[in-house]
């Protein structure tokens, strides 16, 4: 089982504006995202991302991927197949039958997964935008991880996808 | 005259740790940085970056590049050829004889240059590291800019350099 963080972000590491807006995302980016979720068959998101995501058109393209929401609080689920987990580890355990698990925001959830050493690989789609202020890729926790560069590809003529493995051992330098 | 922002950063957009440390920078990265500064012959940095930079070994490799420090306060200059500017625009004006001007941190200075629409191109060297907390590429100002992807190249087997043009017109979407 492999846990993959998949996010689109601005060149300076913002995954959304302070108003949650991601209006700079392209059709190619949405297709890339839906395709990776469909292929994995499952997705883990935080509560706020869940409420935004399930209102987006691309949500219909997920082909009933199993969706887990990580939240300490109750969550109003839009589909009975979705489930709530109370921690990153619990979310991963709920999906232990899947070969790949996609983790996809927001910043607080991403940081929780990294801090708990639960992520194996990261795909980052770099959007040709700078947002001076916004929601960062990782929010609210202090940690350091070494990565191994696995590759890159263009997903459109302006968007590059970077692919890394998280180095699990000797990852602390301090 | 072209103003180029050149920075190395973690995959999540941090240019240093909260302790100013950049111990994840490689020899290849230092060489790439020195080479671009030597080629331009000039460099603009903020006060804090100036004090850190002039103590680094790579500072000796700049071959007397003209160095401008942007600061509202007095700065103790380590070389009589260096100069202080009180704003990004004043720094650029001091270097108007140069074909290319390199701007290189820190986060507050970078944001001031972007917010003032003074940057033409950006080179970002993406280091295979995540820092949950640190000093972001752009700090302290809220702005949005569209970029045009110009290209990428590997500067080592783990570091990719992304190259963008700042789209100057119609850059506001709000």
C-alpha cells in the first residue's frame, strides 16, 4: 500500500487563496486530478476540502471512488459510501485494501499526514501563478523531510508536474 | 534592462528555516547561484539576507558584483562598493546601467518587488526538501500574478530549476 499526496499549487506553494478560491486551475489540471483519483479508487481529504470538493463538477468524474474525510468533528456526508476518520492513521487503516491511497488537502490535513510519516510519494502540479497570500501546501506544523526526485512531466504547456518520494529514514537533520 | 528573481526553495516554497538556515542547499545550487550573479554583475538583497550572504563562502565567488541592500534603516556595509537603497524602485534605478538585475531574497524583499511590478522573470531552484515551517518565498503582502512557463532544467539529479516570465498586463483576476 502506497500513500500519495497529490496537490496542485502556485509556484510559491499556495494551494488556494485566502478565500479558498482556486480559479487558476485548468481543465488539464482537473483531468489529471480526476484520473489519479479514479485510478486509485480512493481519496482522503480534510473537512473543509470535502465540502468544497463535493460541490465541484470534477467530483462527478471520480466514479464512486471511496472518500474518507478526516475530521475531529461530525461531518455531513453527501453520500452514504463516504466515511469519517478521526486521524490520518485511521483514514489510512480504513483504506488498507487499496493499492494506492490519494491524499489531497487542505494544508492542515497535508501537514498532519507528513508529520505522522504516512506519506510515501508526492505529486505536485505547479500552476503558473503567484499568490502572495493564501493557504499553503503544509499548514500548522513544523517538520522537515528529505525527498528523492523521481521525475517530472508537463501536464499542459504551462503546468509542470513534479514527482518525489519521501525519504523515510534519517529524515531529520536537526 | 530585465529584473530577475532568483531563489532556491523547498518544494513547498520555503527559502529558509525559521532559524534562517539553508543547510539543504547543495554545491550545485551554490554554483548555479554564483554563476547567475557573476553573469549579471549585480545583485539586490534585503538587509537580513545581506548579513547572512556576506558571511557565506559563495560570496567570494561573486567577482565584485555590484551589491545593493534594500533597507529602510542604516546598514553596516562590508565593502565600500556596496550601496543601500530605500525602496525596490530605488535599487533598480541604481543599477540601470546593467542589462540584467538579480533579486535574491529574503521573502519580504521578494514580495515588495513583485507587489511593485518590478520583476520580469523568475528562476526557482526546487530543492528536494519539505520544511513545514520557515521563511516563505513571498512574505507579508497579498498580490496575485500570472506567469508564463519558459522552461525547466535539472541542475543536479535531485534539483530542478523552473523558469517563468511574469505576465505584466491583466495580471489581476480579482
